[in-house]
C-alpha cells in the first residue's frame, strides 16, 4: 500500500503558462504526484504575476530551451519515464515539438497527455491565443452578463475559462489514470479554455423543440425581463453590502422589528416606490429600506443567528482570514522564497490521505540538475489490452444531490461513461422549476423517485448502496443523517464506497452545517466586488460559477478517492465545498506578512478592462477585445493606431469597423478578436460546434429534441457518453427496481404505498 499521497509514484511533466495548466498540475502535486515544471531559462513569463506563487506550488522546476535539439531530446527522455504531460501549446507548436497527440501516443503509449488549448484541437479557432479575455469575447460570454451601469458587453474580470479548464484538466487526467490502472495504456485527454468557459453555460445555453415556458425563458440576463432573477443584494446603513439568499427573512427578529417600525403604510410605500424587486421577497422594497437602518455587522449577527443564508460583499483577500477557511485548510501559510511568509489559497477538497504536499514555488531551474541527472526509467510498452468505450465505463454512481453544486459532478461522471442514478423525492428536485438550469446539470442520468423518509424505502436504499461505487450529494449533513445517508451508515452497507459530500462551508468547523448558495461565495470571495468595477456597487455574476467550481472540485476529489481505492482496495469519505473552491479562484493574490495583498488586476469603473492593452472597446459596428500583455505588444498596439500611448487607442479605432480593427491589430501582432453578441443560437447553428462535439442532442420525455452544451473533453480513442437527456421524475424507477431484484409484486406495493413513484403519464 502506498505510504505517501494518493498520487505517490506518479510523475507529471507540466509545460504551461497562466492559470489552467499550472493549477491543474499543482492540485495533482499536492495529492502526492512528482510534478516537474519545464520552463525556459529565466522562468515562465507568467511568473510576473503574483498568482504564480500559488499556481506553481508543490513542483520541481527544470529549465530547457526547447528550440534547441538537445534540450528537446531531454524533454522527450523525461516523457519516456513520466506518467502525465500537461501543456497549453497551440496544435501547430505542439506538433513542431513532437508533442501532438498522435506522436505522443506512438512514442509513449503509457503516457497520459493533456493539451489545454484556447479552442478544442481541430476546431477552426484552435490557434487562438490561450487568453481568457479573447476566449470569453469570441465565444459570446462577455455578452451574457449585464454591466452595472451601461448596456453592451462587459469585460469579465473573473477568468471563467481558466477556472473551468483547471478542473476539466485535472479530472480528465484522473479519469485517464483510472483507465490506465486497468489497461496499462495512457492516451489523450484534451480540453480547452472554451470548454472551461462552457461549463457554467450548461445552465443557460440549450434549445428544445417543445419547450415549456420555464425552459424557453431560461434565466435572462436582465432582471427587467424576469424579476425573479433580481439579485438580493442589500446596502446597509454603513454603506456596506450583503447578499441574502433564501426567502426566510421573516425569521429574522431584527427584520420583523424594523418592518414594524416602518408600519404597514411605510412598508407598502417602500414596496411600491422602490425598483422592481425579486418577487420571492414579498417585501423587497421594504427590506431595502430596513437594511439601511442598521450597519452590516448588526444585520449579519442577527441573520446568522436565525439560519438566514447571507454573506458580506467584501473585497478580494478578506476571506484569507476566515475562520472556516483556516479550519478546513482552504488557506495555507507558505514560506515563499520571493514573497516571504504569505497566506495563500489552499486545496479546495478533502481526501484521505490529504492533499497536503505543499511546497513553495521553486526558483526557475532549481531542480534542473536533479531532474535531468536522474530521469526515471522508461515505462515498458503496455500490452495490447482493450480500453473501455468511455473512461468511467462500469462505474456506478448514486446522486442524492439537489440544486446545482451537488448534481453537476455526477452529470460529468455520466458524461465520462458512469451509470449515474439520480435519487430524488417523488415531489422532485427543488431546481426542477428552473427547467433549463436543471437540464444543464442532470443529463446522462437515470432517475429513481423514492421517499427516503419512509421506512419502506430502506431496502431500496440498501440495495442501491450495496452495488454502487460512489455516493455523491450536497444535502446538509444533519438532514443526511436523518435519512441514513451519512458516510458511517452507508459504509456499514458497502465498506468500499467512495462517498463525496459537497457542502457550503466545508466538513469541519462551526459553520460546517450552515446553508449556502453560489451568490454567497461570490460575495465572500470578493468576486462581486472585483467584477463590478472600480467604485461600483457589487455585481452578482449570473454564471453561477461558485456552484460549478465547488461541483468540479468534488469531481476531482471523487476521482482521487477512486484512484486510491483502485490501488489499495479501500474506499473513503471525500469532500468539497463552495467556500474552498471560491477561495482558490482568488489565488491571483495572497496575503503578505504586513497584512497587505500581493498586486493583482483591478477592473475599471466602466467594466471595459484592467489595463490599456487588456480591454474591450467599441468600434463603428461592434466591439473588439485586445489582450496585449508584453511591452512589445503594447508598443505595437499604439503603433497600429498611429499613436504613442496605448491608453488612447480606443478613441482612434472608434470609427473603424470590427474587421478593419482586427486586421490592423493582427498585422501588428496584437492578440485580438471580435466580441460576439447574442451567441446561443449561433453556437448551436454552427457546424464547427457539432464537428468538435461541443454540442449534443437527444430526445427528452416531454421537451422533444433537446440541444445542449456537449463534450467537455476529447479522449482520442475513448469518447464521452452524451446519449441521454435529463430525466423526468421517476422515469427509470421500474427499470432500476427490477435491476435491484425487486419483483413485480414488490414494485407494485412500493408504488401503492407512495414509497416510489413513476411519471404521471406512464
């Protein structure tokens, strides 16, 4: 049995810049892998960013000049003995270095190799600069968020594409390693910044031939179209903001007292005179008035004491001192050779053994001699065993989750080929009333409707668990214990189960059982503050990215647990949380010894950009995004406009067309693209989307043919399984009970008692 981390003995070669590749490799390194970062002499260019100190922890550094034949040969020598390669080279550059998928498969058949490109390899845009700004602009996601105080697209300060790709890469690598444990063979597991950006769009981009009104409207970006999506952000008496979730404000004694002070006429006047509010809050206008009567700390004390889900909207970095974050290891103190004693974002999930192999970012080339002087022995050529059709084929997963953060990881496991059973109450998942969002985290699953509160349901649960590999849910633990869904109860049924819990605040600490939602962690992490732009009121991002981040972190944790079980035969409890995942997204900065934060980019008040060369700008017939990061690129940007100061460039291009502007910038070597608007239908109507399997379609029981975001990975000789729509309540109840060994009479009895249910029209 391994005595170190889960990935003890696994060597990862990482050749990547930015956030996605380095952070995915860092997560593997913290789990015990030997990660060697290959960078040019002097270090990777992204080392100029403070976030590099977090993204490149838990690694060794070796410097090679890959333009030299000798150094390239040394890299290939390392790959011969390595287990995993992660890189972010464009397809042409990868091919020139012999790092394209076909060459790697032929030369190193046991190697798992992951390319993180801008767009999927083979897509017409796969040579685009691997830049969050350019991918988010070109894909249309910058037009999916309503700015604070103007119309048009918004420069998305949160690097959605990279943070999605972090987990897609790490999870894809783990899935391939699980396949290799059985077959001995490695292979490709590619993803892209676009696919990372599309993860949160699963809740927004979908079409159906027979949509219900709820499915058709989705979740519009403008609350004026659909007041139910009005963010429940409230300003307090001291000018500070809070984000409240859940409609139980009436349980707050302070709110009851303050509304009473306003009086019935005052409440009615505030409700009528304020802006159109969220209809889920019957006194939205009066609530706004009430919150302005007391300071934020007074409100937080009262609301937290009465189980109201709420968090303060705070600047980036405040969360590094959060008690719950420190208790769960979501922040770590590191002695960094460049920055000194710092507090950084930690690991967003919990496993056994824990991911605690954390060492500071190494100096460039600090381990070159060691790495090149003692390369691992080449791995033997694997035998010609058969691979499965899908990476997780044969895996059985039980999904007891609701809303989004729980169900998204089991959906991804279904994409990867697992047999996923959604177990829900006959009344249905709370998210079903938001039908497009529900469909975006439930496809690929079979559905068993069962009332677990009934004693007669226990035999059903026990047979389910006895035959499962994974149990996954995001119920609050007190509720799970009442249902007998806690780890100890289920381990007694199946000792080898890998049990994953997604919570709001982590498995330990005083807030372990507190309620939470995506919005609260956008607020507490600082993204509502930073994403709004300098001096603006906080802004909730409609992408629900903290739900997705927490869910994807749980996917990686679950796959690590499965890998440990494959090596040792031992199951385990793993956990992830919205808090932990949200903190990792703040790793662009860290807390220094003097209490200040390391420098990071700030968005301007107009939400146009973070620097003269990194922005969006309006032109005569649309918008253009630019991402000039180096000194020479900034000079070229100014030169393309015939100016000396790049800050003046937007005015110079204002009267030119999108095509002319991009052509001029391209000639100057400035990375740029058009900012595309209203892209959902365009996405689904584009043949390139379907050729790259970025979209999929299948029949739905009531919606007709449904089109959704498709594959998030490319596995080469394997594929992803995209052949089943989101299920109706109890759609597969009879089928599943039969598989569990219940005969016709027993099924009839369970149905008659209301213990289980099937669709009403069945």
